[in-house]
C-alpha cells in the first residue's frame, strides 16, 4: 500500500535526522496521502481538521515542509503564486486551467523522449524538468459554450 511505503520513508528520515517520530506527523502524512492531489497548506489543514481537530495549522505547514525535505512531497509554485504540495509519486507534468484552477496530470513518453534528444544535441545533462501547460479545461470550455 502506498501509505506504508511513505510511512517507512518518513520514519527513516526522522531517525537519521534525530527527529521524533510523533503520532501527529504520521496523522498528517496519512491525511496527505488520503487527500491526494495538489494541496495548499490550508487545503490540507481543512482536510485534517475534520479527523484530528487538535492539529493546528502551523503544525500542518511545518510538517509539509518536513515532507519536502524528506523527499516525500514535492512543492509546486504554479503561476498563481500559491504554494502547493503533492505526495511524491510517478513522474508527471501538469495542465492548469486558468479559469477554474483545476490541475490535471499527464505523462507523455513522446515529450520525455523529445526533450532527451534536445538536451543531448546541446551536450546538456538533463537532471529534471517541469512542464506546466496553462489554458482552459474541458469543463470550462463546455460551460462557456452553453
Ligand atoms: Zn476549468
Ligand atoms: Zn501532480
């Protein structure tokens, strides 16, 4: 199960950095995995509040930063200037609707392959990349026409 793998990774990170393995940190991780998607600190806080009202916003926010340092989460800064977090999973890129804020994921082996070729031709060693495509999603296009 996905959560167990993340939980193990968190435990070993905390241990190697002499940090405590607290119940709160595990609860926040669990909620983060369950909520899924691309969340702001506020989104995750609202999600957690329903199941663990004792956990404050600051704790959620700090724990998300910790997850990023531990390699469990990725921090995104899309064009709207809001910081979002997502649990680390298979490589993918994003499509962002500038009308409703929806974020879609995609993975294209053609694009991945094409950028390797481009980099190679320029003698460039590719370490990572990020594609963010901005536009109007199918739902917003449909509602605009009706
Ligand atoms: Zn939209
Ligand atoms: Zn994503």
